[in-house]
């Protein structure tokens, strides 16, 4: 899938999503947890990864009956297919960011 658009009540919202955001939306919906390729940049190094498993959690913060914050953390288990590290090795500390 190259890209997608957002719709509200069947009408085009005017917002187009990039290919990467489209893949992230699919992960969040749980539609395609397996087989999604992502390009991830960590501290100047680029990694092409294949998502094996994905787990999401939506955290909504409400104050005075109003939503003040929405967090969408996604944990993925992935296989690194290709890395362009520029002699900058990947460490557990970098992965935890």
C-alpha cells in the first residue's frame, strides 16, 4: 500500500497519510501485525525491519471531563533486514528510547 486518506462519516477529511503512517495505522488497528516493513531511524542510523508481532495500548488521560492526552505506545518484535549504521552500532539503550 503506497498511501491512504482519512475519512469521517464517509466523507474525505482532506488528510492524506504517508506510506509509513499508513503502515502504523494498520499496526494500531491490529489489521496487519505481521509482514509490515518499516524504515526506522535511530541516532542517525537507518534500519529496514520486518514486523513479526505488534502489541498496542491506548492510554487516555482525562481531566475535568476533558481528554487532555492520548498516548499510543506500540511495542513490536521485528527482524532487522538491512542496516545502514555508519559505524554506529545498535544498542539496547537505543532500542529502549
